[in-house]
């Protein structure tokens, strides 16, 4: 959560500093521009590409539609899924590596209410309410030396590869506080952050489940996959780890976008 704290501090600083550069509008605020098209810069770090369209509806209100495409590759190594000492005191490890390809989409409509407007809509401090739909597919390929680790010596509860496809879907809703600054030529910067609550569902598909594993091989493989992804691998992208760690409950949403207005 350290990144979230840093982003919140940066967004707050922007909200505080930006009004000093503009003049507050009293009464109904005229529209400087009615349409904005934006690109979310922060999403690039997560392998997501989000375009935003904002439309001014009136003196204080606008609506926005965020549409994102997701696509990236991730990988990780585990130097010891299991280990043991032999009778000579030599330490043996069971290494493994994992590759993941993720694709998906995100759709977030929102309505904004500007409370402190500077120079005209849609510039100033605002609060927004939004609904977010998000769907991802992760194709995962794990490589183990099965001849080496297929032994109780290593203490593995699940001595098999966890090759699988994960379908991830979430629906959430929340609120953001943000500030949008606009230049005279129509270029704009939009920063926002706030809480949300999301409901998460995950569905696993395994190509080859071990025969005779137990009475419920699907559940056993799912438990082993979640345990291995949480405890044995550390994927480089936080969004990859969220695919397996996510649970229904509170979350956050934030971003920094650049825009052109017309």
C-alpha cells in the first residue's frame, strides 16, 4: 500500500496547489470546453491503457466514461518450492519458474459534481461517484523438474505443475475526490483518488489434473495454485498478485490523466 500512500500525497498536493493558479468563479460557471478526451498516465505502470471521455452537462455537472484495455506479460522464479537434507548434510532445493500472460478490459462510468470552479467548467475541485466493471484472463505456465521433485522428501503437498487459465471479474462502486486543471489552449491535467468497494469472482480451468489425486481434484488444484502464487512466487506487477490475493471488500481507485479539450 506504500504506492497508494505516495499517490494520495501527490494528488493532495496538486489539489492544494492548483487553485492558487486560477480565479474562482462565483455563481453559475460557464463552460470553457464541453468535451475532453484523456489518457490515464498512471495505468501504464500496470499494463493498462485507459481512454476517458468527459462531457459537461451543466454549470456544475459532467459525466465521464473510462474504457481500458489490459495486456501484459509477467514472470517469476521460485528457488525452493521444497527442500531437504540428505544423509551427508547436503541441501537440495526444488526450483520452479512461472510465466503469465494477462489480457482484459475495464469499464468505469462516473458522474462528477464540481464544487469549487476556477475560470469555468470543467476546471476545479470535484467529487465523483462511479461504477467499475473489470474482467481479466490470465494464462499461466509453470515449469518444474517433475522427475526431481516427485518425492515426499521435498515435503510438497502438491508435487505437480499448476498450469491453468484464470478468469477474474470484479464489479465495484465508490467515490473520488479530484482536481482538474486546464490551460488556455485546452490541455488539462486531472488527478483523483478515493475509496471503493468491489465484489470479486475467480474461475480456474486446468488443462491436466493429476489422475487419482483425491475425490475433488479441482478444489485441491485451486488451493495449491493460490498457495503457490501467494507464498512461493512474487510477480513483478501488483496487478498480477491481485489476481490471486483479491477478495470481496474495500479497495481504492486513483489516477492522473492528461487531456485535450474541444
